[in-house]
C-alpha cells in the first residue's frame, strides 16, 4: 500500500470520483419505518424543482391511499406503467424501457427494495435503478433502513419480523446523496392511529406487531447511525480528494497499532473496548519495518474477528507511517502498547510513545500496558536458525581468530592497521548473529587490540594522542558497523526466508493447477507442509471424505478423522494425538505443541479453514529436538494451508457435483426405464391379454382361422415381450460389469449367415450378404457376437421399408475385421448420431415401426466393447442419399 501525503490528493478518491462521471446521480430518501414521510418529502422536493424548470417525471410512486401524498403527484408528469400477466391477473409494474426512452432530468422511483413481477427484465427494482444510472438518468428513490441487507438479521431479532425484500449495502454506499426523513416514534404512532399510514384494520394489527415504540426507537437509531456513517464517509472522501490533512474531528475513528510482540493481542482487545465505548469504527494497522522480526498474524486475525478493518504497511519510520495513515483515514484516537523499549531509547527520548506525544498533537493517544508480561520478553528467534549459545561462543572465537591473524602480521603491518582485522571480526559477528553480538565483539576486540598491539604493549594504557584518536575512531566505527551490519544481516535472513516462502507458494500454486485427483492433492499438501515446516507432516480428513463442519454448530462434537497422507510414511499420530486432532477439527482452532491447548503433545494440529467450515486437519510432529517455526515459515505455512484448504474444498465440491450428476443420471435412467416399462411393455401385454380373453369368452364360436390368428398373435407378442425383458436384463448386466466374454476362434461367415437367416425369417424378408472369402477367425465370444449381429439386423429391418434392402458385409481392413450392416431407411439426423448408442434413445419412431425399448444399440455397444471391439454409426450410407450403416471392428 502506498501512503498518501497531505501534499497530493488520494488516487483512490480521484478514481472513485472519476467512476461517478457519466453515471446518473442517485438520491435516496431514507427512513426508519413506513409512514415517516419519505415519499411525501420526495414529491414535495420534486415539485419545487419542477417549478424551477427541472425536467422531472414520475416513474412509479406508491401512495398507499394517502390523500396528501396523492395530492403531491398532481402537476407532475407520470409515466405509464407496464402491465404484466401473472397467474390470471395483470400486475402493474414500472416500465423501464419507457423511462429509458423518455430520459427525464430526474426520475422519481418509489420503494427501492421492491421485487418486480415475474417476467420483468430485472428481479429487483434496485437493479432497474442501476440500469437507469448507467444510462445517465438521475434517480430519486425511497427506502426504509430495515431493507438494508446487512441489517436484516438485526431487524428480525428486534422486531420478530424478517424482511424478505433487501437491498445490497453497496447501493446505498454508492448513492450520491442520502437524505434522512425522521420523526419521533411517538409522532409516528399518532399518525398510525389517525389512519394516515394504513387503514384502521391494518393499523391495529401493525400497532400490536411491528409498530411498537421500542421497535421504532431501535430502527430510528439504525437509520441515524447509517446516515451518520454515510456522512462520515463523504467527509473522508472529500478530504482525500482535496488533499486536506486530517484529522477532522467530525466523528470518532480508532486506529490501533498492532505489533509483533506478545502484548499485541491485549492491545487489540483494549482498542476494541475503546471503539465500543465511543461507538466508532476500528482500524488495525501493522507497520512492518525492514529487517524486523516477529509475526503479528495472531493479533491481526484477532482484530479481524473483532470486526476491525486491517491494513499492513512497510516503512522504516514507524511514527511517520502511523501518523500519515491516521491522517489519511481521518482517525481521531490512536491506541498502542506501552512496550518496554531498550534503555538507550528511553534515555534519549526516542521511544515510539515519546515520538507520538511530540508529533501527534491532533490525536487522542491511548497507551495500553501489558499486565500479563511485567518483565521484558525474550527477544524473538524468528531470524535465526541456530542455538543461542552458538552466538555467544562465536564472540571469543572470532576475537581469538583475529588475534592469531594479528600476531602473524605483527612484523609486517603497522600497529594501528591491525585494528582493521578486529573490525572484520566485529562485522562477522554482527552479520551472523545480530547487533548485540557485534557490539560485544567490538568491545572485546578493542581490549585485545589495545592490550597486545598498541604501545605500551601488554597494558591497557594508551601512550600518545595519536593512539587515543585511533582508539576512539576504532570504537565508533566498530559500533556503527555492528549496528548497520547486524541490521543488514537480519534483513538478508528475513528476505531469504520470505523468498523461500514465496517460491514454495508459487510452486504449490502451480502444482495445484495441474489436473489431479483428490488423493494426489492430499499427498501434495502433506509434501509441501513437510518441506516448509521441516518436520514430519500428515493430513487428516473426515471419515466420509468430504463433510465440512461449520463453526459453533459443532461445538462439543467429535468427528472421526482418517489419515489420508503422511510424509514420511510412518508419520502417524497416536490415539492421544488423534483426540487432539478431532478437537482441532470440531472447534477450528490450532491444538497441540506450541499452542494453548494440549501443549505437551508431540504433534501440532492446524485446521484447514474454508468459507463453509473446516475441510480437514494438518499435523506437524514437532519433537523436542525440532526448532520451533520462525515467523516467516509460520506465515508461509499459514498461506500454504489456506491454499490447500481451498483446493480441498474445491475438490470436495467437484466430487459432490459429480455425485449429484451421477444421481441425476441414475434418476433419469430409472425414470426412462419405468416409462419404457409403462409404455413399450404395455403393448404386448395388452395384445396377449386381449387374445386370451377373446379365446376364453367366445373361442368356441370363432372360425378356426381366427382362433389360429389369435394364438399366433399371443405367441408373437410373448416372444416380443421376452426380447424386451432380455434386453433390459442384458443392460443391467453390462452396467454392473457382469458380462465376461468367453473367447474362442469364430467362423465369421457362419456367424453372419446364421444371424442373417434368423432375422430374415422373422421379418419375412431376405438379407443380402457380401462376405470376403478370406475372412480371419478372430477370438470372440460366439454367443455375444450373435446377439450383436441379431440386434443390428433387427434394427435395420425395422427401420427400412417393407420392400427395402438390407445388406450385411464382412471383410478384412488391415489388422482389423470389419462387419457392416446397411439399410435404406430414413437414416439418422446428424444431431442424433452422437447419442444413438445411449440407453433408451430412439432417433426416429413412426406408426409403421414396431415399438422398442431403445436398448438394442446400447446393448450392442456394451457387448462389442466387452469383446475388445468398436462400433460406429454413419448416416447416410456412403455413396447414397439416405440409410444407415453400422460398422463393427474387431482385432483380426
């Protein structure tokens, strides 16, 4: 974020002003409840403007039978309403197209929260207003505060009535003007009793329900507060756009400075209490200084949970950054921790609180003590990955090494120049271990240099003025280098850690974008967590594989978690640790080592939070020998877990969508099957039943030819019914994977002749055969192949004319055997070809074609695939104008 300075306007404010150019203005007459006079005031103002020559039109105004409101409409142009038929009646709605065509200077449109009738262009009236503004038309409208979307729950709790029609808060926030129409609750109740708001019967019900004095008072406070917030936002925007330095004390706003120390959370809580007392908004600011260590993540998350707006800046001058930001946001109260600065800062008056007391003369300053930490906290170890004793041991070691080098150069280098060797040791200590180690190394180096090399040697006495000047310069340079090099070294380590985290996040994001299953995703999460944390890691997900738990709704419940991935493979939590993982999952809070809950466990568990709840838990095995995570790695791990949680949630949603699609497909298949059974199977059953009933009742009186015809009909329909049932059973077997081909060499010519003879006899027609004399004998299942050929020939005969031509051919095509069945029927529409092999799909059905279940081709495709072949459909037949060709291909 770039801080704005008082010398130039805020670019964001200028962009917001530029975005409003070209759009129509919006003025909202806001009230606390119906009956306060919003519409009356809007019409009164419109009449005044119309008398002054302004072009004003009434798009829609609801008078609700109020005579004084209706009187205000007289003399204003009223646009015709649009009539929309709905459930046998005509509803009158605002005509958006008529208003766009009329393009008045100001359009009056009542009841912004109104829901339009079905058939309108937009479902909500506020969307009509958005289109009107986009067309450059200024709109005046009315609304009650309870219709704001963010207040609907609060209004329901106060009044017991949930508002169904709401307006997004951004609509009111983007309005150019908001005018509050307010009257005291007692006066509103008097108007209601006098019949000026509702009819007497409606007013009596309203007085017993919504229009209670306490309800109206609460709604009035909401309207006043929301209007005040809007005015405050206008003031702030004006200050930014015109580069006016703040603060303007028109409204309180609390800014809390969040540090990276242990007292930060206490400071945030105290700031929240101050903001609640002042009824002011709260802003949490963290200023990150180059080279500084520590992680304010917990305190910033706490601030967000307490409803504060959070911001993070990078600046070297903390007081200036905080004051510039406070002036830019028009804050009036500054809250910060008292802290325990080092002695030299207290003595020189360079503490943060002292600097703010001198410079923040326009603000109210609050200093918050930390009662939980009476002593100074130990310095953070976020910027080092070595034990503390190594840094202290390095001081005498480096000084000794410099002494050895100095002794080696004693005869060839002047005494004063040997101090440079000790400066090198000082810089090395500062860069490697920090400024404090550099200062101590500088002191020890000076003593050794003075004792061993400056005359008189082996004493701490300095002989001449030249040596005194050299010693002073040495001390000053050593201290300066220790501080500068120490800060530089710490900055380099922090930058290195951040670069590592950034690389890991970029790599993780790239790998998340690759297509992969949920199992691969979980393995990837465990791998990245192990790499970032530097310790064994595991991922635990709910037993059902995708259920999410949401916040307080699961307090006190236990959820079974299953280990889905671990790195290394033996990184599996024990029973005690699994109980902690379940606690972490159910309450969405970190648990285990390094936390406030069960810190004695060897595992630390962190929840994978998403918008819908908790997607799972990740565990880190932090043993006694494992160094705690530094601030940068911890921040990187948090960002990684956020990405992992979103990826797991997305995978869960995709699985749910796939399961839903599968269920929908199964339901559709079931419905189609039942429809097929209800229609296609009823025909043969009806024919059989009719023939049998006729034979039973009047069979003896019928001629022998008629009785034979009825028996033949019953027999034919029984065979047809058996074929339907066999097809359905075959389809079930294919869907369940119950078809196992029995492979053996098959004589293709004999198989084609047998199927063609049976199909021709059943249809009373002849099937032409064109067989290559050198056909191979592929290994297929003879019974399945015969069923496929029978289905294809039956289809071809059914969909061709009674005197049509059906041809079955077999030939070798390279390494494959090809069998084709051609007919000269009406063919298949091009758009139906991709679906011709779907179950229950029938492309063409006419009165002369026998009904079927639509399973023949679907069964044929399943059987062909089971034997390792392929089936395809072409229409029209190549070289002709119609017909259909079915082609089977099997490995020869």
